[in-house]
C-alpha cells in the first residue's frame, strides 16, 4: 500500500511524523510543501500550483495508485491532485480541511495570521513556527499564507465541477469542535462528491496537536483496508 501524507499550512512533514511511523504494512511518504520549513517562499508567493508540483515530484516514481491523507490545507491539495490524476489515486482522506470559503470565514482565519498577534497571544506557537521555518522566515510565511487564503476565498479551486470529477473513494474527517473546517461545511461538500463519507471526531478542535492520533490512525487504517479489499 502506497501512502502520501500532506501537512497543513504553516507545518512541515514533521507534523505528521508520528502518523508516518505508526502506519504498519505500508510504504509511507511525506513531503514539506514549497515555501515551508527551510525552503524560501518563491518570488511569486505560495500557490496550490507549487504544492501540486511538489506532489508530482514526490510521486514521480510511484507506479501503483496511492492513498492520500491531507491535514487542513494538505487535504485541499490532495483533493485537487486526485481531480487531476484520477487513475493514480486509490483514495483520499482529509482531516480539518476548510472546503467552503466565505468572506466571514476568511476574515476569521486572517485574524489568526498576524505575526505580532501570534507572538503576543500564543508565544509557544510562535516559538514552534520559528523552530520549523526559521526565526525570521516564519513571519514571511504567515503573511504569504494569509495572501494564499485570500486568493482562495476569492476564487475557490475545488468548485462543484472539480469535485464531481474525483472518482476515488473519499473520507472527509472533521472535529466536532472545529471552527475552521466546520462539520456542517464538510457534510455539504461530501454530498458533491461521487463516493464520499464523513467522520466527525469527538471532542476535537482544529489544531493537529490536539487530535487523538491513535483514533485517527485506527480510522485511517480501517478506511484504507476497506479500499484494499475491494
């Protein structure tokens, strides 16, 4: 079984390291998206085209269909890649992916993407970002992420038409207390996919650090094993 893990915005592949180490009987890959980690943000900024090319490179030598798991922004990228490469994707699972964008929802997210506010209100988060992306580079990454979200809200890439082209089974997971992805929006999106299910994780907010990873691994394993048995 081939699996590719995709981290969320402001993360790196280290975000999913425990998940990667815990998945048995699988060839598990992960990557760090362009502009994250030690990689400088490109001159033209962050874009989903950059992220999709990252996936192209990671899967260039993989012949068999791959199971994709993406957290938050990584889930958005996974669904886009599945739409473009239907024959190469066995399944897509997402967690905490914001799939419906509104002006109100955008403004709510942008308030969280202010470096001075992050340093003042959530200093531990700021320290984590500095460690992952560099003491000064993290602030630039936060600003570019805000720009990326603004463009996405103005022109969503996962349109109804794009969603309708995804052929593989999809599992959309969301926490019952996730105010970013929002369970209701996740259910709404699932209805637009050909073969999708929704799983709401109990007592779970958006941050990946607060997710019950043992529960997540159990649910992913069941989903993937079901695909292998078909």
